[in-house]
């Protein structure tokens, strides 16, 4: 992966983190019960707390080794290269690493499968959270139908994930592209439902993270995977 490409991605990610911590965003779902979920968000939290090694206006950058130190240790160079060609390379690396076995060859197809697993895992966390919210007695009655829309959205994503894996097994690139593309639209459904009601979605943060994973899987599946 080109160093310049990776540096630019990290600049964007650092700016995003700075913005998100300065606003009153809804609580994160980092307390989800899944160990993989906790590990996933812990990594992001560490990155957001790490001082940025970037400088501007003539001030030099720190070494590339220090730049990469904010990422989990032992990142495979092949994974860096594949994720570096996505719109969200840092999230790509962090999301897929827990699902890549040490013996698994790092190639676009294996990273795509890992991305789908990560998406599936986070979607299940989101589904559990939104279902719990819909059953809380204090939840306003006008919000319950919106939460049901979110439940439908997450179930649609899970359904598309399974169809994507089937498409991979059948070496069907057309179906794979369709299912991965469908999730790009699916993930907007929950937040849009809250916006139409002029309410802020309690699922906003997890939807944003899911959106990045979905975007990355689409890029890898369409641009890099060849059967």
C-alpha cells in the first residue's frame, strides 16, 4: 500500500474522531456483549486517545513506524495493501483482523469474507440493542415503530450477508455485487426513519461504523475479487 495513501486515510480518520468527540453524539454501543465487539471498539478508542503523529505548515511528520504504531500490532502488509485501497482503511484493518486466521492467506477474497463476518457480528449487536430499546416500557410510543424499522433494516443486512457468502461459494460475482450493494442502501434505513421523525437515532454511531464496513466490503468485492 502506498505510504501517502495510508497517511491521507489516517488524517481523515483522525479528523473524524476529533469531530465525533466534540459533539453530543448518542452513547456508543461498545458495551455490547460480544467479545469481538468490545475488542473492535477498544481498538478505536485507543486510536482516538493516541496523540496524532501528523504535523502541518512545514513541521515534519514523525517516522512511519510511529504513524503505524496506532494500529494493532502485527498488521500483515498484504492486509494493509488491500485495506489501503478502500475508503476506510483503518476500519478495514481493525474490523477484519479478528476474523483472519494466522494460516489464512491474505488476499481480497479472504479479507472480503472477514469483512462480511465483521459486518454480520456488528449487525447482530445492533439488532440486539434496538430490540431491547423497543421493549423498554419508557420508550415513547411514537418511537417504537421507528425502532421496528431499524429491526427490519438489520435483519435485511443479515439476510444479504448470507446471500453474499452463498454468492462467494457459487463464484457468482453478479449476485455478490448486488447483495453487497443492497447493504449500502439498507444501512441508511434506520437513520433515515429517525430523521423523518425529526429525532436523533440512538443507533447513529453503530450505523456509521457499519456503513464504513459495508462500504469497504463493496469496494473489495467489486474491485478486487475475481473468480
